[in-house]
């Protein structure tokens, strides 16, 4: 096991290159189960999570070649219908193989994903949608046993108590594309990653209307074909580096990001006095000496992303003044508060709110990574803090940030790894 060591307090400058979107690549990889043809997918980030999904696809009978961020997925024999606990339990995103397996094989045995530190993370909306299309499902031994003689298109409402669900939308879409007749999904997730999946499925020959909106109309087809596709940039990785620039009062350039996916973040940064704009397709972050405290509430897209909440809190910890942070998607996603306070932040929880009293400086300390984005918040705090920070359990970071050490070093951060 290794720890990430950061010597903080240094000014940052230069350019960060953004990788392909993890949360787009995962459902798109699952969608390759819908065809025996070869699919070539570019701009796939080499991450713990994408490698886990590749392992899962191989265990289901796919042949996968992954070289230089290009994935070639093909199939020789028949698919296997069992998605094993050992893989699904390590990465929740793999649950979205359920829809395509039922659509393709008419049966599937998929392990229920565990919860995680950010919340219970139920799958009731996934099951509700698949059941509506005619899937029979039992839960036994921690697995979903699903079977469907013939999936039939229906009207499905996928809104939950926390609003739309990204992966439930993906799962139901990937079942509906091969169902008989028309499926209407209301309260579909509008995230750019679902838009990217829609493009991928349409490229395979699926008939889908309403791309990117809350109502998707899908007309089932008999067969889908292979496709060549390039994954969209990772807006959460881009947002993480933009917030890093703001928290360290640095001016950074961000290459390969899509500014149109970041409106909620740039709007809040504008309020804080941080300018983010595009110049010849490169994002520029311009910060000032002081940053104003800004309150944030997260919502499903196009709202402020829950996956940037922890990072934004790390930045607010260093503002002069008080800000309130509320997560409407995962109300308990505050595990990073305790770790930030170990570095001298002054944050307290009051019910569903985190009250952030800004401080002048943070001080380096040994801290524990927990979920992927909380860990990113600790990296931001460590780079901004005076002194040395040691981040333990950095495998959490490796799930979602490609070449993190190299990207940080390239903009002047002093980071290295040591044995635990
Ligand atoms: C996706 O998870 C992302 N993961 C998460 O990113 C992200 O935090 C989340 O969407 C919200 O944006 C991937 O795309 C692989 P949801 P997902 O279903 O689809 C509740 C990261 O750091 N809900 O949109 O699993 C749920 O509890 C990860 O990259 C139900 O109630 O999230 C949550 O409160 C972390 N019933 C809300 O909906 C369900 O059946 C949104 O969850 C499903 C979800």
C-alpha cells in the first residue's frame, strides 16, 4: 500500500490535460454487451474503475484489448449471464450490466452493489424500470436473478426521492433499446454522461429521441451493431482541477474539457470572484488574492454536481467568511469534513448543512482517503496547505483520477508516493 505525500503552499501554473469521462465510459462499456460486433471506444481513462469493468466484461465472455486509452471489445462465443459479487461489490457502476444482459440474453444474475461511504445507494429505480419492461426479478444470496421472455416497451417514471438516477436511466435505456415497441422514460437523468451513452446507442442503431432531456422516447429494434466512439471529457476531473486553481489562487489552463458541462460550477466560481473562460478551446482559470465565500446546494444535472461538493468545500475552507454547503443528492456525503478539520479547517455539520467558517491557512497533516471525491478534496487541501500532508488509502483516488501525480507535478505541485 502507498500513501500520497504533498508538500503544500507552492503556487501552481501551467496546463492540465483532461482525460475521458469515467462516468461515461462505464455505462458505455456495459452497452457493448448489446452486440456481438466489435466496438472501438477512444478516450477511455485508464483507472481502477474502468479496469474493473473490463475484468467484468471479460468474465461475461467479451474479448477486450485496452491500449493507449483505446478499447476494442469483441465477442467470440456466447455471453455468460452472471456478474460476480467479487467484481460488482468493488465498483457500483458495474450494476449497469443488468439491463443489457437481460435485453441480450433474456436472463441475468447480477450481484447487488454494496452501499458506500456516501450513502445507502439503493437500486429500487433500476428494478422498477426493468420490471416495467417485463423483467421478473428475485433477490437471493445478494444477487438479482432476472429473466424476461420478451421485454416490452412501456411508460416508466424514474424519479426518486432524490430526483433522477444516472445509472438507473442507463440500465433501463439499455434494456429498452432491444425491447418490443416504444418505451418512454420520464424523469430520465440529463447528465452529459447519459447524453454520451445515448449517442453511443444511436450509433449502434438504436432509436432514441429526447437526448439529454428528462423524457426519452425509445423505439426497440431487433439488433444492434458495433460502433467506433470517443468518450466525452471528464467534467468532474476538469472541475476538480479548476477548484484546485481557485483554492491555491493560481491561474491554470485546462485542456480538453467541455465548458458547457460546467455551467453550475463556473456560475458559483464567478460569485466567488474566480473567472473561468475559454480561449482557443483552452479553459483559463483566473483567480484573485481573496475569494468570496459562496453557498452551494447540489442537485441532479444541470444543478451543481454532488461529485464536486467535497472539492468545493475544501476551497471554501480557505475563504474569508461563512458558506453553507448542502447535498440534496447524497445528504450524508460529508465524510471529508472531519479530515479537512484535521488540517485546520473550521467546518461543522448542522443537520443537512455543512457550515464552513473560512480560515486563513490550512496546515498539512496525515489524513485518510475515503470515497473518491472526498479524497480529491484532501488533495486540494494538501496542495493549498502550508507544510506536508500524507494521504492514506490512495486507491480511492486511483478509481477516478488518471495520472494524478504526473498532472499535479506538471503544474508545480510537490507530490510523491511513499510506502505506507
Ligand atoms: C452516478 O452514480 C455516478 N456514478 C456518481 O459518481 C454520482 O455521484 C451520481 O451518479 C450522482 O450524480 C457513475 O456514474 C458510475 P444516482 P449513480 O442513481 O447512478 C438515489 C463518482 O464519484 N437512488 O444518480 O449510482 C441515490 O441514493 C460517483 O464518480 C435511489 O434512491 O447515482 C442518490 O441519492 C460517486 N434509487 C440519487 O438517487 C435508485 O435506484 C442519485 O443517485 C438509484 C439511486
